[in-house]
C-alpha cells in the first residue's frame, strides 16, 4: 500500500496570536484584568480575539462554518477563563482552545452535511474561501484517495451518499465507511500534530 | 446571533473568577483519596495480618507500584486540564512505569517459586472479589477527576480521560492494598491489572462524553 503524504504541517502551523511580543503581552494583561472582572477590557480583548479567530478559521474551515466556530470559541473562552494562568502566554492558551474547537467543527462534519465551497456560489470574502479550500485540500491530501474523494463529494460539495456512490463506483456502505474513517483520521492527525507542538 | 452581540453579552455578564490552580486540584484529589482510605480503616476493613505483610517484599512492591502509578497518572491528568498541555507524553511515561512495575513483580515472582503451577495461584474466587472491590473503590476518585475535568479545560479529552481513569484506578487499588490479604505478584498482576484496566477503559469512553465543552 502506498504511503499517503503527511505534509499537513503547513495547514496546522504554529500560531503567533498577535504580531509582536509587546502585543502578546498586552493580551496577557487584558485577560488577567478580565479574570478580575474588568468588563471594558474584556470587551476589547474579545473583539481583538474575534478578529484573530476570523483569520484563523478562514484558513481552516468552509466559509459557512466560520461564524459558528468563532462564536463557539468565544463562549468557550468565556466559560473557561478561570483556567488561564497569567504567568503563561495568552496566545498559546487561545490557540489551544481555537484548535480544540476547530477539531470539534471538523468532527461535526460527520454529523451533518455542510455548505459546499462551490464555484457557482458567490462568496463575499473570496480570498478567505480560496484559502479555506486550499487548506482543506492540503488536509484531504493526507487521506487515502477513496476517503478524500467521498469527503469532497458529500461533505464539501453536498452530494447525497447515493450520488457519491454512483460518481465514485463505491457502494453506499463503503462511502459511509470511507467518510467516517477519513474524518476520524483527519481528527487524529490534528491531535497528533497538537501533541507534537 | 451576531458575533458583536455575543461579545457585548459576554462582556456585560463578566464576573471575577477564581483562577484554577494545579496545586488546589491536586490537593482536592489527595484529600479525596485520604478520606476514602480513612473511611476504609474506620470501617474495619484493614487486613488482619498487616504486621506480617509489612515484612513481605511483595506487599511493598504492590503498595509502591500502585502509589507511583496513581501519583504519575494523577499528575498527568491534572496538568492536562490546562488547554495548552497535552497528556500524551505523560501517558507514555505512565505506560512505561506500569511495564517496569509488572517486570519487577515478575522478578519477585520468579525468585520465589519458579514458573510452576501459575494457574492454581490465581485463586479465581478471591480474585473476582478483589476485582470488584478495586473497581468499587476507584469510583470516588474517578468521579472526583471527572468533576475536575468538567471544571478544567482539557483539549485532549481522550488522553486526559485515560490518565484520569488510570489515576482513579490506581488510587482505588492503593486503598485496597490495605485490605487485600493476597501478596502473590502473579495474583496482583492479573487481578489488579484487570480491575484497573476495566476502570481505565470505562473512564476513557465515559468521561469525554460527560466533560465535553
């Protein structure tokens, strides 16, 4: 069996949450203030974090899933803010939560069909969609061809299982199995990358 | 809901929080295990031949192994409640530690009787009772670690749950060492491993569902 390419590190690249070290320290201080109950600083921090998350998820998720992922992450940050240790960088803490929610979003692809990154659908942020599609392609390239093919057709292009079965020549049951295994493999690849970080 | 409205709402409902502390979590777990051990003694469950047992190398092997496994896996579980920390490396060390413990037990065993009549030493009736008791005693620490997982922010739920299961099982088995009259390393390796394995698997498949955030 041929080995699959594993060059997904370009997709799962390390995060520098903000531009400079001084900026990162500013976020550390803002989150520490938020833990003490400073609402206005927290509002500013969440606004900046939301903008960063927009860029983060634009490279990793289909356009239609980005807003949900951002909001899920903001709620997670809010609910788990007591776990942030101000002696450590906020950027790493945020990146870990963003990655966790990203994996969650990828897992949710198993549960529901997602909007297609279809060439015919007008997308407001064309650059984001292109980058997102490119990143997904890089991830899918790490899978077996049969798996990536059916994930593309069913999860990204919105075809039914039967249509994907006809298009690929795989049985309907095999399409389901390949989607399940492919998404599971993607999740474990992202996890192991997170472990390596 | 729009993201801007969500940010407004979250900022408006912001309240000061008490920061999570690794030491406080570890202390809570230690206190829970100490309470369980204390209750165990108060209920008169300690083995009657404790003074004799304390002169047996296999008793100390059993106690030290389970204590070490509980300490290491508990530390791994608690540290991994920080979203930026992965439990995987710690889990690998825990597995290596378990292998060392079992190998040292095997050495103790081999130095005693050789390898004859191994099956007869398993004592199935008492073995199953031991298994049941270890599982029962592991429940409180596993629940305690589950609560800590719920309160913390583990980002590798499966790994943390595995470490929590190992820690809880080792804590339960550690407490049971004081009641169990069997010090045969083969008996301990088989029945304690089965009990700890069952609890660990249960935690691995249950805790991630209950503590997803």
